[in-house]
C-alpha cells in the first residue's frame, strides 16, 4: 500500500495520524526533492540537509499554529520510543542508533 501524495504540494504526502506512547501525532513524509531547507532533527540533534527525505510531525492537539511541528530523520522518528528524548550527540557520532 503506497502513500498518497498531496497534489497541492508535490513530494509531500497527505498528513495522517500515528499513535505513539506519548500521544497522537499528525505525520507527513517529505520526499528528497521537496526538502529544500536544513532542519535540526530532535531525535539525533543532527542536521537534516536539503534533498534528504524525512518526516514532519506535530501533536494532534496542536492549534494549527505550527509551533510544535518538528522535522525528523525517518529512522529517528521510527526509533523515538527506543531512545530517550533530547539525546545530544557530537557531530562525529553516528546519526542513527
């Protein structure tokens, strides 16, 4: 089953709800061609560079102001239940793990 893309924003999937231990999250996948800025991943504290596919997530109960929207490496988002929050790594540390 593939993910539906958003016709208004090519390279970005429609948002969907994911349930995690810490609550319900709205999630979108951003494909590499649509990733045009650098973001700091809260999972590994490393840059997500332009051209790198990743995930954008925010709490379902967010008031649509975008304040809680975060860009994550896909692997970091998937591993977030197995890693403590706010783990800072040095620039030479592995990005995922």
